[in-house]
């Protein structure tokens, strides 16, 4: 028997994205406060155009889109920008990205919106892939998706 300590792993690594600057969140809150849907969508588009790395803006756009195809496009952009952000935060394709961390929610909402939009346009394979990916990233992910329009933690 060895006197060497046993190194017990705590499981898969967990990635937590950095918080967006406060000014970006304020811009998003202002855009979401627009009462008229077309004005809200235009304001959200402005936020995403000025802050293309702001995942919560893409999730809000997906949730405020006027059609499933439009939602799909916004969600897909947010999803890919989110993968870039995750890789920049050290994620290497495995491990948890949990919804409990408010800074991860923009990415997870984009992925959830992509799943919902894929279902709406009849992309069953992509819907299944997105659902599986959500559960792999956060095993506590519910079968239903929190509304992607909700940008507030």
C-alpha cells in the first residue's frame, strides 16, 4: 500500500463567463423597455450592432423576433458568439456551463432559443442536438426552456 495521497477529481470542469459591462446591460434594459414591438426590436438590433459579443442581446433578439426563421438566425449568431466566449474563458468542449450563473444565461438562452426555433421550422435533428447539448452543459436544465426574451437574471 502506498503512502501517496489519492487525487480525487471533482468531476467535469465548470465554465463561468465573465459579466458584460454594466453599460451594456443598461442599454439592453432600455431597449427591452420599449413598449411598441417594432421599436423594441429596432432598439435591440442597435444594442447587438454596437455590442456584437453581448450574448444577452442576441437572446433578447431571438425572443423578440417576428418569425421563427428570424429567431433562428438571431439565436444561431448568439450561439456561435457564445461558443467563442466559452473558448475564451477556457472551455475546451466539455464540462458544465450552468444556468445558475447569471453570466452564462445569455449563451444558454441563445441555445434554448435555437432549439425552439429549430423545432418551429421543422429541424428535428437540430432541436434534438440543442436539447442534448443543454442537458450536457447543465444537467439540471429543465425540459422546458426559460424564455429567451428574459434578459434579467
